[in-house]
C-alpha cells in the first residue's frame, strides 16, 4: 500500500472531523468571501489536497478512521485532481460550496451518494458510476465543462435543480443509457449552455423541467430519444428551450405536460416526439408555445392530445406534423389554438373526436389542416369561430359521427371520398 501524503493543518482538521462523524466547514465569516468562483484565491487554511481526500476516503492510512456518514466538507478549495475512479466507497460524500481546481473523476466508482450543492468545478467524469442513493448537483452548483454520467446506475434521484452548466457549444450533460430509479430533476432556475442528453436512459420517476432554461441555439437543447419514464415528463411553467427538444421513440407511462413551456427553434424542429408512446395525455396547451415544428409522426397517445390555447408557429412549414398519429382519446385544438403553418394529421387514428371550434389555422395558399385518410371515432368539429387561411383536406376521411362546419370560415374544404356517419 502506498504511503499517504503528509497532511497540512487544514487537512488534519478534516481528518479529525471525519473520525468524529462531523461536518468540517472552512467558510469565511464574510459571506462575500465564499463564492467558489473565487476559489483560486482562497488561502491555505481552507485548501485541501485532492491526494489527502483520496487517501482518507480509500482508507489508505490505517490511522485515519472514517464514520459511516462519510466525508462532508463545506467551503474548501480542492487542489489537484480528485481521482476516485473504480473506488468502492460505502458511505456518502458531500462537498458544499467547494471550489475544485480540476475535474472530478468518479468513473466506475461505487458510492452511497454524492452531494455537490453550490460547488464549482471544471467537469465531472462519472461514466459507469454506481450510486445507491441520490446524485445532487444543485443549489447554484456550477460546471464549466461537460458532466458525463453515461451508463451510470443511480438508486435515488438525479438532481440538477438550480445548477448552472456552462459548456457552450458542446455537451453540458450526458447521461446516455443511465438508469435512474428516482426522478430526474432539472428545475428551480437550472441554466444550461450546450446539449443535455438522456438518450436511452431509464428513469423510474418523472423528468421535471419547470423553471429551467436549456440553451443550444441551432443545435439540440435537450435529447431523450428512446428513453423510458415511469412518471410524467414535465416541461411547463418557465421552461425555455433554445434549440431542439428531441424525444423520438421515448416511452412515457404518464403524461407529457408542457403548459406554458416555450420551445424555440425557428425554421427547424422545436419539439420532436416521432414514434413516442405516451401512457396518458399529451398536454401541449394553455400557452404552450413552439417556434419551429412540433413533430408527433407515428406516435401513440393513450389519452387526449390537448392543444387548447397552444401556439404553434412555423410559417411556410409544418406547425404540427402528426401523420399516422394514434390517439386513444380526443384531439382538442379548440379555444385559442393558433397554428401558423400546416397542421398534418394524415393517416391518423383518433378514437374520440376532433374538436377545432374557435381555432385559427394560418397557411395561406397551402394546406392549413389535413386529416386525409384519417379515422375519427366521433365528431369532427370545425365550429363557430373556426378560421382557416388555407385548405382543409379531409380526403377519404372516416368520421364515426358528424362533421360540423356551421360558423366556420376557410378557403376550401375537400371531402372527396370521405365516409361520414351523420
């Protein structure tokens, strides 16, 4: 066994606190002196060697004891690279408002839980990490490079609530093929610059993204293609994505809930759920806003597609493209619904009704609304207040009840080959 390095007075305080099961706090009395962004200027009395921390947590020195509640450090500068690759830590580690000189390496490690609330570091490599509890990168946690959690197995929640992830132009966070038994929490003022990707991840609870901003203009802001969610996916109040949100072929046992969410990728796909399976409702209404195409081709929704009060803007292209969509409930696009660009529901199957009363469809000179060859189980309502600048294409549509058009205005309605029960 290699000899553990000699400890400084600050490090001896850490060793003593860990032996007693205590939190060690190196914070200055003046709160203004505790910003981890200024950690390079912190003095020796609050600086800890990464080598000493590694020796402590791996029990390299038999004279240093460690309680089951682990290592808990507040307000320290971590000098050197803290490399815990392939280590087996049967206790939690916590660094609160700490400043890391180098990236934190946890690849292939096993740990009880990790808390980095309020800390700042260049990056994290935690691919293949096994955590029995939570991973918390929250409370103004800040990373200047990529956080890598690919193939990680997390027994609790994965939280980035309130974090700032600054990897502009690259990947802010990757958790591809990760298994998270709890919730994935990206909320409470989270800000990202760069792509956040959860492709093929398995999340036992919900994906919660309210009050969060994902910035990657002209690229992918958030990707969860082929991911599986045991709970709802929530991208609602004060959710903003600059760039594409992609959830193609994702599987949701609960709702997709995007009320008041803002998806901005003008001239391209803003929100893509092609081939997705949604176990309850898809809620794209109540001031949901998309600048760019919303894509639901080949998707399956067990309940309603609810777009009441939704705003879909992609002039000159598809505002909503949902060809071959399968809906177990109703498609509701009435009351304050606005589409600028084509709405395509061709070859769709809707078990309930299609209600567009009071909606506005704007695609002058082109298709405003197409449900050609679709099967609608109940009424298709283009009722009072419905306005379409463009063509309504209901070619070869099958409607199980009535087609209601009283009070509607449109350029042209095509019903050639339609089968309407009433």
